[in-house]
C-alpha cells in the first residue's frame, strides 16, 4: 500500500500524518519535540504508522462483521495493551541508564544505597504499570517522559524516606538519564510490541472468539500489508533540521493553509496558534495561500506562554482552560508578554482577584493579540478555521468566538479535534501531489527517513 507522509516539526510537539492514494487519512502520530529533531520526526512517523495499522484493523474487522458489536472494545483493549508493551520496554531502558549513571564516583559511598533504592523504585513502577493502562485509567499525558517522570518522582520520594537515601540523589539520576532514553528509537520493536499486545488481548477473549478465523484472518491480512513510504514532506518550526533534502521541505504557512483547506474545503481564513508562534493565513478556494502574517519574534500569546502561566499557577497546562471557564467576572489583562505576565499575575492575586477570572482575562488577551495579527493579514473571512494546540483550549475557543462575533459578525468557525495535525496533513497532501500529480519519485530511502 502506497503511503504519503507529512511531518510537522513544531517547537513543542512533532506531528505526522499518513494518507493513502485516495487521500484518506490512515494514521496520525505525535511526540514531544526533542533537542534531537531527527529522533522526534522518526518517532512521530512511527506512531503514525502504528495508528495506521489500528485504522486498518478497524476497517478489516468491521468488514468481516466479527466480534458481535464488540469491535471498539476489542480495539481499545488492543491499543492499551500495545501502549503497555511500549511503556515497559522504555521503562527497562530507563532503569538500565539510571543504574549506569548511579555508578562511579559521583555518589561515592552512597552509590550502593542509591542503586538499591533505584531497584525498588523501578520494581514498583513495573508493578503498577498495568493499572496505568487499564480501562478507564486517567493519564495527564501520553508521553513516556511525563508518565514515567511523575510516577518516578512520587515513588522515589517514598522510597528515599524508607531507605534513608537523599531524595535529591534519585532526582539527579533521573534528570541525567531521561533525555538519553527519550531519544531512543524503537523502530525494530514496534512489530514485536504489537504481536505481544495481540497475545494479551486474545487471552482476554472467550476461547471460541480468540480462535475464530473471522477474527484472526483480517488481523493477519493487516499485519501482512506493507505500508510503503512512497513520499515524505516535512514542515514546521524546525523544518530546517529535518533529515530530508530541500525537495521534501515545505513552509509551515503553505502546509497549514493547505491542511486547513483539506479538512474544511470552504476555508478562507486560518488562525494557527502553536507552541512558538501565531499564524494568520488567507487562502483561496484551492487552498493556496494569498496572504499571511505571523509573530515570528516573540512567543507571547502562544503555547509556550500558556505553559509559563501554568507553571506560575502550579497547574497543568490542560487545567487552564477549564479553570477559566468558571469565571464570573471580566478582568482586563494588560500584557501578554511572558516577561511581565508573572508579575501582573501575582499583582492580581495579591489584590484578591480570583484565579478563574484572571485566567479568563489572560485567554481573552491572547486572542486579542491573535485578532490583531488576523487584521494585518486581511481580516477574518467566512469560513474561518482555528488550528494548533491552543484550539483544544475551551477558554481560548470561547474568547475567539466572542471576539469574532463582536468584530466581524456571525460566520462559520471550524475547529477540528485533530487540528494539531493540520500542518502535517498539509505536508502529506503535498507529498501526494508530488507523486500523483507531478510524477515525482522518492529519493533513496536513507535520504527521506
């Protein structure tokens, strides 16, 4: 099966989208961007390829009409089992690197005690891992660094007290080890993870169902299907660092404009608020960029700014929007500058303003800044499409809808749950065009991976 791949290397996350010859989306993948951009792009692509397998599983099993209405339950369990297998392998790697970093002269006479404490920490992490991937389990993040890090810190503090080891020593070992581990590439392990996950999931089924040809044949057909990486196009904030030739690179403006057009063909204006920048893009009826503006010198009002605010408030980034939605009072925030935001935030708290009202004011200030960028690009035209990670923030969406209505009247506003993949979708569409419309062929594989 020929596949066309787009990779969007952002400042905070790297996304990948795979489409087939009919431009149907087969898979999406995301990972946290690292200092090693080659690794980030490879991991995001791997995640998209895995997601494509699950998409094909769903299509094959649905067509076979097996599982008597239990298809989604089966696939949900299979994905959880797959993620558990991934997590356990990465956890084993983290333990090995931590133990190696705990040896030597750094900890002197405490090295043996630190090593014993590490062994206990990782034993407990392994024991609780299945619960983290059980049905209904809640996780604040799907990235290994976040999952393993939060639990390592909590368990490490407890073990340090019990073992009489300084907690900062365990923190030091983790900080020195996690970067190396998250830059590991598990390309050769993906199939083995999937096979072990299938074994786990089959064991949970009634014996008659697990042995049924109507279940096993479609799955085997998907496993035997080769996903050929026909053409890859890269884009995004870090596109210059992608391991592709210039022939395979497109600007993020072009990719976001085209991606928004593919999702919503009536799109005329696109606003993308990502981790590092805000882009306002005007496109024609074919998705071709006519004009654009962006804040290319300052991250104020972007995802990084919200991350800073979350740190100041001792909250998770995902908690900001829901908190702001509880606001009952309008507060005007004067600055969206990251440098001054913390001071204004503390001033507001000191005079008795509620956190939820401050958060609502901050979100409105962010969108006001975006509105000025939109105005410079040519204003807001119908249809309007909002993309990027901030499009998942309900308070930002609320402020955007209100300000567009105030300034431009009622119009169609498109917000897709998968809008964070817009740039990667545009890249995949450019890859498809390069082969299907322009007749290009991929270069040697080592140049495009």
